[in-house]
């Protein structure tokens, strides 16, 4: 790891995550659906996640049931969110509600990349604070209304949480 300090940790169902202050992300544990951000088998030791080189800073990492997400900044100082692993309910924010990816995918909205400063990962859904700080969005499984959009429909793209 060198001289970098730890910036944060996260944990999923059977996986664990950590990131350094110099922008490296590590994962270990179960990898049945690519939730470690790489192909292959389970890992009993931390392994670096191949986050795109355009990402220069990490703000948070968290794991869910069989997926994980990382929030950070790219080399143009734009906020970015990447997710990897299971997409059975739209957890990866790609618009679809199936499949999986062992490679980190940038979360998209219907109009472009999601710009968010923080991301929280649930069992099979995620929520994030949009960069302007004025909206919260969620995507993925919504069987209990956990996306906060007034429906019970799963969403493959982030939807705005509707507050009273």
C-alpha cells in the first residue's frame, strides 16, 4: 500500500472493501457475481479493484448482497459513481434489470452520467446524494418502496426520492 492512509471501508453480504486516500480500492471475500469488481473466484486476501484510470479520488465504497459501488471524482473533477456485480434488479444503474458485470460500470441516468458525492448500498438497491446536494436518488430493487419514488417498481436508472 505504500505511504497512503486508509480513507474508508465498506462491507457487503460476504465481501469487504476498503479505499486509500490516494484513490486505490481493494476488495476481498465472495465473488459469485463479480461483486469484487474483477472476474474470478472468491478472494481471501485484499486485491486491488481495477477502477478506471480516469478516477483520481475516492469518497466512499460500500457493498450490498452481490454488488458494490464506489463514489469518487474523475480527472476533470466531476463526481462519478461506479458499480459492479449483480444487476438482477438494476443495481448497476445501466437501465437494464438483469445480468452482472465483474468490471466497474459508471452509473448512468436517463440523460447521462450520475454526478453524486456519496453513495449508500443496500441489499439490492443503492441511493446517492446528487452533486448539487439538493436531491437524493435511488435505483434497483423497490419491492418495499425503498427507492422512495412513490412506487414499488424496480428501477434500472436512478430516480429522485420524493420528499414531502
